[in-house]
C-alpha cells in the first residue's frame, strides 16, 4: 500500500518543485533574446527560458529545489541586462552589441 501511495505521490512532488517565473528584462532584439536565455540557462536547475522582445517579459521554468529565482535574475543582470529594479553594471552593459544597447531607447 505504501508503495502504491508513493507511486501516485512522486509525480505530484516532482511537479511541485517546478516553478514558472515571469519578470521584466530590458532589451531590444533577437540577439538580446539569445543572450538573456543563454544566461538564464547557465543556472543549474533551469529547464527552459524565453524572452519576448515586444513585451520584454522573460519566462523561466526551473526546478526550485535546485535553482533560486534571485540567482537566475542575477545571471541575466551579469550578462548586461537590467532585470526589474536590478541594474546591470556599466561594465557589463558596455559589452553588449551596439544594437542591443537598450538604455535611452525605452
Ligand atoms: Cu539585442
């Protein structure tokens, strides 16, 4: 009986660990999208990530037992992109391609 219970509970527990977060990330183009999603995907526990250049909203699916949301945001900030109220350093920002420089364009 215990085994049977575990059999049914295991998928529920696993699903509970999977979180989807959406948050704003500044950026302009598909090149930004590549950099933003690549940065998010470097955090272990991140299953998938996406960024919409029109809405500027990033969607990240991650396992919250492994990945923590502030770490995911920080990885994107480190790549040079402002995330909500967290500003990328000028040093990181200046490394972006000229087409990706979003400051002053919003
Ligand atoms: Cu860009």
